[in-house]
C-alpha cells in the first residue's frame, strides 16, 4: 500500500528555509516576525540580526557542516540564533536547557560542537566543557558593527541543517542529521496545510530539543506570520493559564502534544469554556487520540490538524486536516496523507506492500528523510533502507510504527513494532532508561515498560532486581535517573523484583510484570504500623498536621512531603502534648515517627534511668501543661472582658482589644496609604458540583460568627491602636450571575470583574475588611473570590477558612451539627496574651538571640536596579511566573531528604547564591514569613499571626553547596525557634542603622507556599484550582523591591518573582527568574561542588574591577585597611569626595556612572558591579527590547518598611 500523490504535488521542493525567509523579508520587512517577552522584532530587524550573527560565526571559522550548539529557551534570541547559524552554512545542535549537564556534555562531545550560542544565566548548564560560549545577552556580543547583508556562498540541499538527538535503544542518544531540503520541505508543507497567513500569531511552545519545534518556528517565518516564543513551561502550568495566554496574546494557531490536547479538551468539556475567537486552527500529534476527545473537539468548530512523523522524517510525514476530511462517527482520528514530496508505504517484514485492509510497518520516503544517524553507520543502514519502488537510488525510513490504510486512502496509526514508547509526545526507548538504571550500584537488572493507557495517563514503570545484598531506595533511584535523563524519561513507579519472570521460551514475561505491579503497592504508604503508646500518639499527631489518614512508624517526615511550617507545628504540638522540650533539629535529624517518639521518651525519662513511675510522671507533666495553658487562656479572656467593660461607654462596642504586635506596624503602614491596595490578600478557588446557595450563605454566616477578625475594624483610642469587633450584621457576600453570558465568555467576564475587585483598597478604619464574591458560571460551576485585608488574614488563615467553611456547609446541607471545636480563645485574646507573654521575661531571651545573630548589622544589599533613583517612591508592581518543572521538584525533595533539610532550605540556599552573584556580598540577609502560631489554641483561628524574620546567611571562601545548605539550615532552625519576637520590636531593641528608602535588615523577600494542602470536598462540592496574589491574582502592588515566592502545586514548583516596576524592567526580572531556576538545578545536580563553580560571567568580570577599585578607594581615603564590603559613608565619605571618586572611576574605567548609582551602591563590590554593567545603551540593532516605564503616586518613606507577606 502506497501514498504517492503528495510526492508529486509540486515540481520541486524549496532548498533552504533561510533562503525563503529572505524572500519574505523583501516582501514585508516591517511586519512583526517575533514577539516575545516584551521584545518585538520585525522581519527586517530579525534578518539583519541573523546576518550579523552569521558574519560573527564565519569570523570564528564556522562554515559548511560545522556544528553550532544552541542552548536557549523559546525566545527572540533563539530565532535569531537558528537563522544566523543556517545563514553561516552550519548546522545547529539543539541543547534543551532542561537536560541534565551530563546529557548536554555527551551531546557536545558526540556532535563535535565547538561553539554554543546561549544566554549568561544558562552557561552553568555547560559545566566544565571547553566549548566556546557566545552569550547573546552579553554586552561584548554587540553585533551592531557587523554587515547587515547575508554572508556570501550557498549551501547544498543535502547539507546538514540541524542535528536533533532522540532516545537510543542502546542507552545512548542518537543524533539525527536533518538536511536543508528536508527542513525547507517541512516548512513549506506545514505552512500550506495549516493555512498560515501574514496576519497569524502562532505560538512556539516546544523545547528546542524536540523536533516539533521545527514545525512551529520555520512555517510561521516563511508565511509572514508573527511567531510568539513562549515555551511549554510558561504557557502550560495549567489549562486556565494557557487559555488566558491565548486571549491575552490574540493567538490564532498553536501546536500541542496529544497529552496536552487531551487535557485541553477535558477542561473545555468540563467547564463549558471555549477557545478564544482569535484561534483559527490547532495542530496536534504525538500519540493515539481518545475517541471521546475527538468527538468533543468537533463541537468547537475549530479545524484540527493531526500530524504524524518521527524526527528521522524531519518531524512530520503526514497530515490529517479535519476541515478537509470526512469525520469518522466512532471518533477515530487518522494520521492522514503524506506531506508534499514525501511517500508513505505500508510494508511487511520482507518490504512487500500489504494488501488492502492489512496492517504493516509504516515506511517513509522522499524529501522528508533525514541523512541518517551521526557517527552510526550500522544503525543508519538498519533503519534507512533502499527504496525498492523507485529507480533513483532513494531510501525509505522504517519507522517501527504499525498502521493500516483506510478505504479513503488515509493512514491510521495502530502501535509499535518494537518496544519504543511515546510519553507525552516524546519518543522513549526503554533500553536507554534501563541502561542508566543498571549503572546504579544497587541495581542488578532493570526493565522499563509503560502502562496501557491513553497518552495523557500513560506512565513509565521500572522493574528493579537489586544487586546482591543491596536494597535500592526509590528516592535514590529517582535522583540517579534525574541526573542523567530528561524528566519525561524518569519512571513514575518502581517495582522491586526478586527475579525477572520468564516465559517458557526464556523471554521476559511482560504480562507477569504487569501482574506484579498490580500486586505491589506504590511506595509512600503507611509503612510499618506505629506501636501503642508514645509512637502511636506521635503518629496521630503527624497525620493531623500532614493531613493524612495514617502515618507509619518508619515513615520519613521529609519523604511524606513535610515542610518547615509543618515541622514547626509538629514540634509545638509535641511539646504541648508530652511536656518535653523537643526542637526542630530533633524532627529533621531523626526523620521518622519512631525516632521522634524515642526522643520524646528519652526526654521524659528521669536522669537516673527508666523507672516504674516515669510514664505516669510524664503523663502528669503533659496534663499539667495542658491545664496551665487552659487556665492561661481563661485568664486573658477575662482580662479582655474587663477592658471591654471599662471602654464600653466610650466606644459603643462590646468587643475591643489592642492590636496584636504582629498587626501594629502593618496598621501604621495601612494608614499611611489608605488608597493603595498594598495589603490586599485576595484569593480565588473553583467550586465544582451542585451548590446549594441557601446552605452556602448560612455556612458563610456561621463562619463570620465563629471568627471575630472577619468582622473587625481598626481605630485609635487614647493614642493607641485598637481593634473593634462588630456584631454579625449583613452578610459580606456579593453574587454575580454570569449564566446570561455566552458559555465561552463567562470565565472572561468573571476574570474582568475579579481583576477590578482585587485592586480595590480596603480601609481598616471604615471596613469591611472581608467580602466574598460568588460568580455563578452554571448550576455546577462557581468561582469563589475572597477579598480580605492582611490585617485580619494570613496564609494559614486560608486553610482554616476552607476547613471551617467546608464543614459548616456540610452541616447546613445535611442538617447535622458541624464537627468543629468551640473557640474559647479569639484573636483579640491572643493580642492581649502576646503582649503579656513578652513582658513576662521571654522578651529578653528573644532579643538576646537576635542580637547575637544580627549585630553588627549586615550591610544593605546593593542590588543593581534598572532605575535605582526611584527607590521606595512607588509601590506599584508586577510579577513574573516561571514553572520550575516536576523533575526539579522531585530533585529538590530528594536532596532535602538526603541532607535532612526542608525543600524551603534548598530553595533559600539557591537565592543566597543568586544574591551573592549580583551584590558581591558574602554576608546576606533575606526577609521571610513565619506562621508564629506556636501558642496553644491558635491553630484553628483566622487572623494575622504572621511575623517577619531576617535570615542572615554568611558565605565563606571555598564553601560547597552542601555546606551552604547546612548553614541555611542552622539559620532557619534558630530563627523558627525564636520567631515569637515581632519584627518591629526586634528593630526597636537592636536599633540597626537605617538608610532612606530601605527596610531595616532586608530589601528582598523569600517565601514558599504549599497549595497541596488547600483542596477540599464538602457535600458533593469540591474546592480546587486555587489562585492567590502570588500567582493568578494581582493588586498591581509589590510590598518589597523583589520577592521570590515558590509555590508547590504538588506536581510542580512555580516561581513567582514579584518586583517594583518603578525599579526593575520586566525583561531583567525574567532573566532573574531563569537564573534562579538554573542555580537550583546546579545545587541539586552537584551539591558537593564549590560555590565558586556557580559564579556567572558577570561575577568573574567584577572581581578584577573590585581589586582596582580598592586601590582607588584606599588612595582617596588614605587608608589601607579598607575592605570590599566597607560602606563609603561609614568610612567617613562626603559629597565632594564622592564627586572626586566618581570622576576618577570614570577616567580609570572609561565608563559613565551617576552619583545616584554611586550613592546606592556605596561599597567597592557594589560599585564594581556598576562598572561591570556600565555599557552603552543597547543599540537599536541589538537584542534589547523597549522597557516600559513605571509611574504612579509617591508614598511616604514608611512604605520602605513593608515587610509582611
């Protein structure tokens, strides 16, 4: 069976993509070619930049058949790099930045690549390789002086255009050499089949290392369309996020893998949402499709192009276009017909055509074929065979795919001949994974298969027979694989084998393996049951905090996903329950329920050893602690009532209390800027299921009655800040019925209303500080928006709110009493207790700890802002979101388990490295939130308990990343043990030096958020899809100059980098986010490496500058003992001396720096960064974009003290 019609559709195929691109440039030089990350390049600008880059490469000896590596994410630089390499006559070798360094190193060696085009923050991915690095974002790579025209000379049609590596069955990746003819043919055929037009806006989602990128980049550029380089990581952290992107960018077409397409169809089906009207067509391929999804897609009316083809056929060999073919009633989606100048055959194992209706191997011939496998003639000869149906010496590629031809002439994909697997659109050779697994010291034999499911649900399963005497650890195996393989090649499950099951013929019995997998539960269950007594009580306590049904005696706290907040809760509850002084390190070092229980018993035991009365005495101690705390709560509640009675005649309110210390400074800051939504803590979730509106309203009213902060306002009385609690009144609920909107526009309408609501300032003096908005999308779909002020709400309050609302709704819906304990202790009682507790002697102890940590005060962080002259003037801000990926999440958790630290500590260590790079400082201080809920009775309260902690981290010469992790651990554990001292009390007690426009101790903020604890279910209604001010919502404000917040979504980590837009450009912040991810990867991949190994190019350049600057400063002050971190003003500097120093620096280094920049930097290291970064403004012909300028109302300097999360 053959499909030859497409092979003669046109007389000849185009020869090179860059040649056709140059014709497009002549036709429309001013049209937008690439639009991404705030940078727009026209076709003319793109062509000039690519030509200049080609000349630069030629000057380095690059020519025909040379290999040039490309280590870039989808971006404007990537497009210019690809075109520049092709114009130079060379072939590009794509290097996915997500690949482990070992894999990148192998690809460089195997391909013979001598030059790599990249960006500065990605250079650590290259490791110690001696390849030449050209950083396209580095000032020294200014291409403005090079010729604008293309370099002379052409390239042969069969010359190498690129070399893409695919998974290899022998355990070694194979380099597929793709020709100029094949690439140009693909681009022209795809442009025609997709119907691309000059007014289209087409997404570039695929990684550069994935052959689908060929089908995204080049067809768009040859059609005059605008290419939007976004990347899967940024576009698809979730389907709602992706839909928002499509609307925001007016996307007309995009290509996604089958697995993502299934998720998209499911989302559209379940929510009633529709794709934006701008979308004209969608391209999809990579695996078999579900019939129900195909049938559901037809209702959208949007044409779908189903693509098929391996990398060896330049990504695509056939197309099925739903608008051009008859729909199959059963929902079957064929792979279609051969693309232009390409032939498809169905052949048996003797290379003979199969009869009509028969099945055979799909073989591809024609212009689409690659040259073969680089450096592997035997493998090339095995897969690329002579074409017996032509007399021109052509070849066929044997795909290994089984298919059949349908009556209408289209081809249908049925499966694989060999063991190759498709996972989320990626071709995976199990042998490659098996080979890596078998290199592990504890593995004797390994086999890898995939579950029999649709692509979206398909998972890799590894079967491991241990080496003699070994007991492989699953987390260790995952980390071993993650260090060598891409994330999609790390199995989801590991099954341990006593022996490999065999058939009667001596072959592996794969059916028996599947049965073993079904019988053997996945790791991470309850493990060994806890023994009665202390162990069982500790296990129950863990289960409550970790929100698990049960926890086993040998379960590991970090292995169960425990974080720093949960660790603090477990320690606090253990202290209260058993009356013993356990500390955080006891939990992290021991790790298991059994170890902590043993520690508790050891602390309860009398000094002279175990005795008959020890258990009774310990129980009495615990009961005494609980009784004392209960009496303490009653005493402070009574004290509050006496204060209220004394004030009742003057306030007219029955509930009054002073503000808590955690609220005091926040109240002052809120009063300073009442019209700015800086402290809105709004968040949203989705309610799925038939919602009983009456029961919901009653449950919300019960919640407001239960928690006083939800009906609290603030004021001044006798010069002191107080909080007034009103009696429950009108329900703070607003209904928005959007069912009158078209079904496809309801989410958009809700988003527009939501965006306006969350930017409305909440006035603490007038209230209300808490309102709920319920958006009805249909009978079974609502969006819940909680609009609340930080004065009465913190991160833990969200969990309490959801727990109580779900239980109260269940109670109202079923008519049964709510299973909630009575709140005998309210937030106002806590405010009084906190003040009394700190007056009772605890204050001095806390102050002394922090004095030891923070004196002398750490120097201010000299962060190189884009516009430092605007410091603290304008709190308006924005955020950059960057998914860090499931693989990196797994690696962070694995390293945390290995080093007995929390994931938070790993992520904070990465930030310390980044701050060190950019400031040059070894003594760093970062602000972070602490839950501050250590007091008995406050876990179940809503309110603002949060405290800000200054975490001081010191880096030392020669320190390794592992040593930094343990320095961070020591800092964090000490801070958490002493978190009860409010930050403003700390500042009052220690009186650190202050600088205008700077918060004391820290200018940047770091936090982690755990969204895995939020989903709830209540009486048939699920609460899910959470978005907060960190991720989906925005008040348009930023409390600090820069905030790094990492959100754990269970399957992924997402970095939210918040910034003040008056200080920083979005492109610069985006680069910071990328760099941060790279640093985290470096730490998890090589924790034993020295920190110096992670130093970036800019830091290396700054070192000699700092040495020369030290000589200048020593001459100016006539003082030889000046250090690189000594402050100009603390050394006695004054304005005239500053002017002289600035003039000397400008003459010495030939750069221009402003006095404002000098004053902001103020140290040798800080000024060294200024000098290093001081370069002429980016010329119009370079890669730079046009930053947007921030603006807005000025605020009092008190805004610089904003510190709370």
